[in-house]
């Protein structure tokens, strides 16, 4: 027989069916054999026994209830998924932080510390190289001065030339208008001792102050004094006494009066 469930109570797990014959039949949840749960309003197919419904099969679903159950199931699933995601985040987040921190440290070390250390090592190496070269040049100058004083002129000049022509020789005195390599002045003085004034003048750039209406050479005082002294001695050897006196006085005006007659 077919009929409809006119009432069903979950808490009592029992209900009432009105059959196609117009009669009402009680039933319990154990009498329902279908997979679909009994609900109020559902169509059913059933057998009767002692004015009770048995072998009940629910033919229609309560869509609203199904939707509610589905929503509840989805909510539970979503909640479980969220909890699972949170658990994973809790596990992964410290690792990610550690990776970021270590990565940052690595970038700093290899991008800043290591290059700076290399630059510092290079600067130190360059400084040590320059210091060794300076010591070598000083040693050559001492040796050349000693040979010139001993009148070993040929070997003295060779030593001076090595200093002057050295690729690492810096300017003895630098100014916008001239630059004389290290060793120039002592080499010029040695040429004066050798009685070769023209050689000496060529080394110091042949000052022409005496031709410029008394305008003095540009440069720091010590540079001017050296050039004037050598020029005065060279022109004296060339018997150009007026020019020699001019440069002797010019040297005196800049602090060295050793060549001015008392």
C-alpha cells in the first residue's frame, strides 16, 4: 500500500502514516527499510500488520532537509579543511621564516660582507705593494746619491733614470702647470756636478721666468725653490751671470738665499 507520513518525530523515532485507504498506521524507525530517512510529508510504500505499518520504503526526499544536511556537511568539511590548512601553516610558517631569515643573512654576507672584505684585502694588498715600491725607489735614490757624491756618475745616472722612468714613480711635486717625477731634482743636481748644465735645465723644464718680465714660476714654494736653485747653478756654469743672479734672488724670495752674495 502507498501513503504519506503525516507525522514523524526524531526524538521518539516513531511516526504516523495515512494510507491510500484513509486509515492511519503507526510505525517505528526499525520498520523503515529504505536508505532514505522517514520525514513528515514523505510518500511511502508499506505493508500493514496488526494496524501497524511495516516494511516501509520512503519514496520521496525532503529536499529542504537534504539541503540543510548538505550545508551542514559542507560546513563541517570546510571547518575541517580550514583547521587542516591552519595546522599546515603552523608547521610551514616557521620554516618559511627560517628560510627568509637565512636567505637574508646569505644575501647580506655574500652581497655586502664578502665584497667589502675583498675590497679591504685588495686595498691592503695595493697599499703593501705601494709601500714596497716606495722602499725600492728610496733605496735606488740613496744609492744614486751616494754614487754621484763618489763621482761614479755613469752608474749614478743609470740609477736616477731607473727611478725617473719607473712606472710607479709619482710626481715629486705636482701642480696644475707641471709635474716632475721622483728623482728629477737630485738627478739635475748630479748633472750640475758633472758640469752638464743643459741636461740639468732640460730635466726641470727650463724655467723662463727671466723672459717673462719677472713673473715667477707657478707652483708651491718648495717646487719653485728647487727649480730656481738648479737654474741659478746651471746658468752660472753657462756664464750667464745675470740670469743666474735672477734665479738666485728668486730662490731667496721663496726662502733659500744660499746662492745670493752677502
